[in-house]
């Protein structure tokens, strides 16, 4: 009886450890994706509004 209880406790602890590891991996993957998005946002700027940035107005 004690052996069965100990085995069940070890199995529960192992499952909890695996779940914690899985959650940590998902969080890290999300963090890396958000870092990539931030880098892309910094590198890509919005285009100029319509009528700006295409030609130089020399009459001004």
C-alpha cells in the first residue's frame, strides 16, 4: 500500500514538473515571437502620407 502511494505521488510530481516545463517553453516561444515583432516594427516605418515624400516642392 505504501509503495502504491509513493508511486502515485512520484507520478503526480513528475506530471507537475512536465506541465511546468511545457508552460515555460510556451512562454519563452511567445517572448521570442514578440521580440521578433518588435524588431520588425522598428525596422519597418509607415509610408509617408499621400502627397508627401514623392517630389520636392521647389516653389516654396
